[in-house]
């Protein structure tokens, strides 16, 4: 069967940082501010996200009712991940031993380059021309599709959301739902342009059009690449959760299966999946359990109907060991990539996933990315209101908003701050430590703003509240401060 020909080369479609950076220009912090301003002003984009988020929240609340004690389930998941991460060396070696005992191969990649080099070499040695990819955030992180594309190997995303953004030549928008930012009409227009001119906007027809194209790729591919939601140490198996049949087709039909995963995905025991799988499904999509829950432990054996002839697991470090060595923030590695913190974050809901300029957006990305990609992404830790909502929904109870504060502190300590910034915060500290000075300053500020606004200077360069008033009406100024009103009512 002939290999299908995509309208855009897949090797250019999966660049979590490279493509985005090339299109935007400037430093990551400058791109973030620019892209965030554009997206937060895009009302159509915000309405699409609002609709999708509300649907998720309703499903999530229903899903939680299926678990008798949700908080107890969260605590158990936290305990499992803490045990695994705190004894990472032990469980990873146990996993490797069990995989190799069944004829599989395990490769330890220190960074993205080593991971891509191993997979590309494997593909070249086996004459691979076509690769089908099940959903894998780590393969996006290491930019595997781009590396394969340089060798002339076509890499097809087979998750429907990933396939949609691949056709658009852009990175995933969300950890769980890569095409969340697109409306049905936008997807219909895309498919009519790229796949079938006559297809309607009906979801069933759109899925059928994608299926017809991708089914050819499944049976032409010599290699399948997947991620791993968990890797189970005591049985040496890769656990994959998907809602589409593409996951099993990608891992069982091609003669080579490569599972690419971060080292932190290990869990100690098979029985741990009894709580992790339903909690992941509930937090990720609101389901009781995902449609396909698959365990893969090695290549096809005698008597088995399907499966690959070769099975490889690539364990990717890529900065995770540095985070592991940081006892204060180590628990960030507990993340199970459910996306719940993105869905509840007010910042993410306004600026969207692409503004972050990294494959892991939202609160977890803002905490994790500076550790993986370095100080160029330290600014992301300030992309938070510190409301704590992310911490409250995390299924493994990661203290996300406090880790954002830890990153901010480390960022300030590691650089030479401007003199004006140091003076400002010294003044701020002095005022906050002296209630009388705070009260005096507040009174003077109210009077000064009344004069400015009375002169019609709201939003002008003379307005100290210009960041707010240039796009909004001035906030009505109270005659008395909250402290004065509180004292007047006899509560002070």
C-alpha cells in the first residue's frame, strides 16, 4: 500500500520551541509578552476556550462523583509518585531488567539529541520510511518529528487533535487536547483545504475523513512511536491511556515500536494503576476510565496474534535529574500530565497555550520549563496570579503555586537586578512594615488619582494606573480607605 502524502511536511509540524521561536523573533520573554497581549485581546479565541473549559469542568465534576473519596484518591496518588521519584534509580533499573528479560531494549538518553539520535539510527538501520506516532508529549519535547524529517522519514501524528495541529504546522495547544483552540468550523475549513474538498463540518464526517487518510499510514508504517502515561517497574510494562484506536494501531501494526518517555513516569507496582488510571482519566477528561488502557511489555512472542518484532523504550532525562536533585522542588516530577491545572488557570484561559512558547504550558509548564530549558524561560514563573487553583485540582497534590514562588525567588537571586527595581522593593518593604506610612500613601494616591481623572488624563502617560485604564474605564475611587471604614464600624 502506498504511503499517503501530507499536504505539509510532518517534519516541520512538531517544534515545541523551534518553530514558534522562528516565527516570532525576540527573546522568549519578549515573545511571551507579545503573544499573550494578542491572545488576551482575541475575543473569538477566548470564547472558544471558555466553551471548551466549561464543558470540561462539567465532565470533571461528574467524574469525581464516581470515586467514593476523591481526596483519599489524590493522597494515594501522591504517595505512589513520591515513592517512585524518591527511589527513581531502584525502580528504573527494575523496569529495565524486566523489559530486557522479555526481549525488549532500553536506551537511556541524557538529552534530546541522544534520544533523537538513537531513534533515527534505529529507523535508518531498518529502512524505515514512514513513522506513525501515538500521542506523546516527550516526543514533542525532544522534537523527534523534525529529526526524522531531516532524514526524509515521514512522521504522522495519529491522535486526531495532534493530526489537526500538524496540518496547521503548529505545536500542540494543550497537554491533553492539542486542538482545543479551534472551533468545528475552523477544523472543517482546514480539512476541506488539506484532505477532502467536500467534507462538511459534521464531527462524524470530519473524523471519517481523518481516519481514511491515517489508515493508509498505519499499514504503510515500518515504525510506531508512542509515549507512556506510566512505566511499571515490577512487570516491566509501558502503560498507555488513549481515547482513540490510534494508540493500539501505532504500537501493534508496525514491525518496530519505540516508546519515548521521561524517567519520572515510572511507578513501583502494577496494582498502582488501579488508582492512577481512573484518577488520570477523571482529571484529564472527566471520564471514569479512558477508552483504551493498554499495557505493553515487549515484542511479539510465539503464539501472539499481533505486536511488533522489536520493542524499544527510550528513557529521557533532559534536565529531570537536575530537578530530582532539588529537594525543595522535586515533587514537580510527580506530574502525570492530566492538564487539570491548565484548565482551571485564569492566566492560561486568557492567553492560551501557544503564548507560553514551550511544549508544557500552564502552571505545570511554568514550574517545569525553567528546569528543563534554562533561565531563558524563568519569566514563565511570573505568569500566574498565585490564586492556588492549580494546587487545589492537581490529582497528585503538587504544591504548584508555591513552586512558582520558589522559581521566582531563585530567578531574582541568580541575576543582577536593576538599581531602580531594588530601590522600589526596598521602599515597598518600608511602607508595608509601617501602617501609618501605608495609610498616608494610600490617601495621597486616592487624591492624586482623582485630580488626574478629573483632568481627563486616565490612560495617558501621566496615569500611574495606565496598565489598567488604557483599555478599561477607571475604577471608581472610594472616599475612604478600607481601613477607615473598618475602624468607623468599630471592628478595628
